């Protein structure tokens, strides 16, 4: 299974944009990049995913490098509720219902 | 639509005992995955069930087992409990239709403490 590397922690100020990086240099051509986050005392929740093109949804944007060896999750205006652990996960078609979580990035949002 | 529910939410067991945890997926979801979360190892995949069949398995000893019923509800069982089995056990469901990449929806988890 391809591995991802994320910073252990990041800080942001409320209402400012946050860019959460993820390196995945061994990504294969058919691996999708997924992001999940886990708020305190809750189960993880899906944030966004993409393959090659940048993606946007109501929660965030995902910017994928042209060589696909890295990606960035963008929260456009961080709120206190966005304080969580963010996981970058690669999913291939053979993984089906298996998510391989790394250590993730703990995001602190300061008021 | 109701989310993923897990019962019980908290459980205290003694070493050597066995335990069964239950998960009810979102209506219409046929895939159920189980994860163990500990401070030391983080979130680790246990197994996945799809249409009553185990489709994927993580690296856990045989003491950890599961099953899925025809209504997609799932149970996991841990036999001969060890102190190291103390963890948050999370269940997730997805629409999953074969090899797919549908997002998983997680329940709140069952906190198991082994004394």
C-alpha cells in the first residue's frame, strides 16, 4: 500500500485559509487521494477526494500536484470547529472498504 | 437518514473474557468496515464485510472476528481479551458496489476497556 506523509501538527487563526500538505511519492496511477478528518471524541468523517484534477466541495478544496506526488487540502476560512486531525489516504481499486490511516495532521485553530 | 449506530458505547471487560460489539449501517449501505483506534497505533483497519462476506482483512490475530447479517448489520467479536485490546472500536459503512471508492461514514465508536 502506498504511503502518505503529513506534518504532525499545524496552527491557524480563525477565519484565515489553511493549507494542509500531504506527500505521496509512491502513488500509483489508479490511486485516489482521499481526506478524512476526526473531530475530538468523534469518528472520522469524509472531507474530499480526487484523482488528478483539483476538486471543490462545500467543506474544502483539494489541490493535486501535476505529478500527483503531493496534494494540499485547503480550508478557505478556518473556524474553531475545523480543529481536528486530518488524514490523507490513498485508495486503490483493490482496497475496497479498507482505509489505511497514517498519523495525520492535528490542526489547531486559534480565535 | 439515520447515521451509523454502534452499541454499546462503553464497555468494561476483564482479561480473558470475550466481547461482542454491534454496528448498524446507514440504510442502503452494504459494506461495513471495522477499525481499532489506540493512542499508540492510531487507526487500524480490522476487516470489511460486504453482502455477508468478509472482503478484506487487516493484520490482527484470529481472536478478532466478525460477521455481517442479511440486513447488513454487523458484529465483531474479540475472544480471550488482553489489556492491549483496550481501544475505541469504530464501524464505518459505505454504499460500496464491488471495487469502489465510496466514502465511508463512521459511527461514534465503542470504547472498550479491558482490566
